[in-house]
C-alpha cells in the first residue's frame, strides 16, 4: 500500500480515543476532588471534636480559660473548615455545618443531682442517654444530626428543653424532660457505668461523651458528581 494512502488514519483514531479519554479524565477528576473533600470533612470533625472535648467554648458568648472570646474560637473553626465553605460568622450560610453535642447517661446519681437528694431512680429520663449541650455552626439547614436533637420547639410543650447562651441544658431538664433524649444507645459502642460480678466497666457516672459531626456539600459536575453532602462524625 502506498504511504500517501495512510495519511490521516492516526488522527481519526486519536479523535475516537478522545471519546473515551475525555469522560474518563473528567470523571476521575470529579471523583478525586470529592475524595479530597471527604477527607477534609473527616479531619474537620476530628479537629472540632477534639477542641470541644477539651472545653473550648464555641458559643457566641463563650470564653476559654476565662480570656478567649467564643467568637474567636468560632473563627478558628471557620479557618479549619474554610476549604469546605464553613461559615461561622453568619447563621445558616456557607456550604458546610459542624454539629457539636455533649451527652450523658441518666443514672441514680444524675436523678439525685436533679432533685437535690440522694441518688435515686425517680426522674423521667432514668436509663436514657440525653443531651446536655448542643451547638450548631455553619449552614444548619444542610443536615441534621444522626443522633437526634434537643427539642426546643416541639408540640409537647411541657417536655421542651431550653438551651442557654452556651448551648447547655440544665440538669433538672435533661434528667426529666423527654425533649433532651438522644437517639443513642449501647449499640453505639459506649456503655454506661455498671458493675457485673464485681467487675466495673463503662463510662463513669456523670461523665460526658463529646460528639462532633461535620458535613459539607460535595463538588458537582454532572453527570460524574452530583454534589451530594459528605458526612463524618467522631466521639471523644
């Protein structure tokens, strides 16, 4: 076959190969970007939870060690989540949310503390896990907690709880009102304090479990990535 008869064949083959290569490259890029965002979401939940568990106050009026304003702590968290679009300076804005919760198990000692008496079982939430604090930073409407939320405006008005300026719930409320109950159980891997056959195990009475949840909107590029939220949680 003469050489001039083969001219243009490689160009046509390359053009056809692009029909496969271009979608493959775009899809790989979209998946890669969202994988990075997922890792960033995981790290944000870990960082936020670690600070929250060490008593860093992220409330608007909060202080840490009596001298650092809570708004400053919010700014620190905002910088940690800046690449995800976390906005801690305005309510319900941005592309990410951080949900911070403190939980405890209501036992005899908790019931006694709520009533100002000796330990007893005479309180409404005896034997339940309850919220003792809740703070939400960022775009609150983007996602709710997997573990429920304190009910502050429910239809069962007598059982609604009140959050103070630090997001805390008073012991008399979380020991008695059903609005403080969390969707949390021993199946989550944390058991309450117990003594079985002389063996002590579980979370010490009165101790708290600190939970941090983070979610962010993924990167959208149809039809390869839908921009669905990524989510992560961590316990301390």
